[in-house]
C-alpha cells in the first residue's frame, strides 16, 4: 500500500463539543429497480466515552448509517448527502487516502460475523500486526508482535503469547470477536463502531463481549456506536438510543426515556414484542402487524403508518423529529400523537406494547 | 456441569405419563471421526447427543434450549429419523420408530413434520409456493388436481398468506412470509407432531412475535404437539409448557417452563439464564453490579 503523504492530518480531539457530529445524513443507492433511500436524514452527536445504540430491523438503515461514517458505502452507485464531522473535521469530503487515516486510528469498526471478517489463511496475530503496521510503517515487526499480544491480553484472551500465532479457525466465536475487538483497538481509536457484535454468539458469550465493550468504554473512554436489533443488548450497555425505521430516526432519547417513557408506537411495538424472562408471560405477545417496508417503495407520510393501529388523518404528512415533551428537549420522536394520547395508548395489558390492529 | 448430572439426565424424564405422543429414551447419536491413510479408522467420536430422554404429551409444547453445539438440532433429526440414531428408543404413539426403514417410515412421516430455521435455505428457489406446500400431498396421494389446489390455498390463508401467492416463487417473499410458507408446508399433511428447529431466530424482532403467535394459534386450533427448539430462552419460555435444557449432548434439567426459568436447579441452567440480557435498564444494571461484585 503506497501511502501518499498527507498535508492535512486528522487532528486529535480539540476538546469541548461532540466527538462526532452527524447532520442530515442521507444515503441513496441507485439500483435496477430504482433509487433506494437507505438513510433519509439522520442527525446525531456522539460524546466522548458514550455508548450510543442504534436500534432497528433489517432495512431500517442502521448499518448503512454506521458504514457511511467511515466511508464504506462510497461507490459509483451511491449518493451521500449531509455531513459527518469528527472533532469538527468533515469526513464525507475526504479523499480515500485521507479516510484511510481516520479508519482504525480514529474510528474502528467490528462486524457481526467474526469468522467472515477475518482472513482464514493468516494467523490472528499477523492480521493485528498488519493493521498496526499499515497505519504506522515505523513500528517494527517485533514491536508490533508484542503489541498484538498486549492487545489480545487486554480483551481477555488467555495465553495470548501462544494464541497470537493461532489461525482464526482455532478460535471459538467469542474468541474471534475478542480478537476483532483487539484489532479494532490496535491504533487506539476514540470511536468503536460495533455492528451487531454479538448476534452470532451464544448468550453466555454475548454477555462476556458486552462486559468487555463496557469495560473498554469505561477504562479507555472509548465512545461506542452499537448497532443492534436486540433491545435486551441495548438495555445492558447503552447510554443513549436512536430507534430507526425506514431510513429515518423515529425516536431518540436516553436509555431511561426509551425504555420507561417511549413515545413512538414503533418503539412500543418493539418493547412489547420482547419475551421477557423477568416478567410473567403474557397470554399473547403484542405483535407489530405487517412487515418492515421496502425502501424502494416507502409509504407516504409516516413510514410506520401502514402498521400502526393508532394511525389517523394527519399521519399522511411526514412528522418531524421533535421534542414533544416540554420538560425533555433531548427526547425526540416522529409521531403526530400528543403526549397524553401516547401515555394512554401505549399501555397494553398493563405493559408497554402496541395494541392489536382493529379488524 | 453439575455433579448431579447422572441422576438428572434420565430419571425424571423417563417416568412419562402413558398419554405421551412422543417418548424418547436414552437416545444417542455419535458421529465418528475418521482418519487413516488407506483405510479409514475410527479414531474418536463426537458425542452430539449422549443419552437423552424426554416425553411430550399430546397438545403439549416441549421447549428444548441450549447453546450452539449442545446437540439440539441433532436430537431433533434423530427423533424424526432423519439421522439414524446410534442407539436408544423413539416411540411415537407407543410405536418404536428407531431403526425403521424408509418404507416403513413413510406413513409416519405424515404424522411428524419439521419447521426449519432458515427460511431462505429451506425452500426450493425453483419451485412455486403452491408446489412447495402441495408436493407432499401429491406424494402421499392425499389430494390432486383441483382438490390439491384448494387445500393449498386454504393452508396459505391459514398461515396468513394470500391464496394469490400460489404461483409465486420464494424469492418474492420476505423472511417472515417465507417462514409462513415453511409452516404451511409442515401443516399440509395434518401432522400430530411438529418439531420447530429455531423457527424464529433468523427473523426480525417484530416478525418473531407474529410467528410465535401464529404457532400458538395453530396449536390451539389443530391440537398440535410441538417440540420447540431455540437458543432464545425468552421465546422458548413463552411458547412452552415444559422446558428441557441441553448442554454437551445431555439434558441437564427438565421442568415446567416457569419453574425452570424462575427457579433453575442445574448450574448450567443458572449460568444460561444469568446471561440472557434483560430489556430493563434498571434491572440489568443491578444484575451487572452483582456480577462484578461476584468476581
């Protein structure tokens, strides 16, 4: 890889202000069937040391949002609008070579399936060393090897000095995900993007990985964007939550806002359809009817309208993402119902849920 | 796991009431590991299912939980004789079916069906929905012609699809709809026992609830008996009357669903339950504090 000398290195934290600021992000893809607007106006800020969860189902735009932050969705058929600022510096207009310096060093990303995101023919250690040396060619092989061992130790891999020379297939799923995290941490980034990091893992392993993410978040002040569909995972580690649906953020707030005072009917539906072990089981799960919309053919107005039992005339217009509770300007949602209506409607059989559609 | 495994594995489950639809006793499925230059020699075995016993009553749902590699899926396949068990007995309505030949099994296949995990992989992409659901009616000579079509359309309607979907291909459907096709196929022959192997784990959260509710409704309506296999204990507890917990090829605990989830006795079950995330930030914070305090 021939690195062209960069005149504009990415400056480290300037202090104050958010670490990452996303404003009006829109990502569209031209396909044979027409344009798919995968992300349609997403704004959020990430503070240092914070865990932000982006929750949504497949096709909600959560992964595309995350990938776009580090330029992974750039391609001839994609169309990206809006702004992504890291410490005040715009990322969407950076060249590929400049972005390369952001990736890994400032923002690292780990993926759902740790088996397919590692190269099976290289040892785990070699892949970590490669990451270290690709970004800093001055680090010697021996030093990089030692660093790799330290990183594996830091993410809780026992026997790291031997394990460093093992191949990915010799690792279990949880170990692989730890190794992926180690690789992500190699260049001491300030942000970790974790895209469904535990979805492919067993629950006991999932708990360990979530503990690890939270430890790193606390001990290193690592800001984390956690992409997931699992509200249980969110409850375990997140500080703030964005709920996405049909390419838009439909609700955002603190963990407490989303779980104890949810405002959007889609959020009620998600919470209601959980099978919770800590509660008596309901006779029937309050379900959301229908299926997530196709991004090729989104319903007009509120995208959740066809699945929402509380739909009324006004829903034909797209609601803005607004604070509708006067006491809480940071808790925002996209729904035309008034706060009192919501409080009344979201109670189903004594818990939060979406009532059965009529008829 | 627990030191009491030997006792817990078989004793309590084998004392099944006589009304059992399915009775599995000491079922074993080992896979040989072979090696050798000229002649394959068996050098070791994978003990995928290592002597499990359980019974399922008519109209009941038995949940089978465990992590990947615990032997759940192998157990299902060995019960249905899709894999030949190494040893042990599987009785369906009192009749021993372990070791029966293909031909002898054929009439029994009508009574026992399976729903698979991945609705993308379990439907033949080149067949139309009508064929996928109706083929077995033809093979088993239950219906043909207009009668066949009418029955398939009825089934599609029953699982929440539209009869107009008859001539469509699987790729035209979403994951949840595909799983409905899989369910219609499983129900076509009006089976008594349906084994659901991770039927919702590949689906979106909002769709999972729909499928769980559909399976619940179908059970009430058609008096089906389910063996419901999943790694998600929340879902298993919701749908099951009783739960069996599997670990490393053995059943470590069996009991009524609420009892197993609220008062687990086995160490492994406890560990499994403690790891399930709770969708309640206050509770999960409290539990985390406990966990870190403990070590």
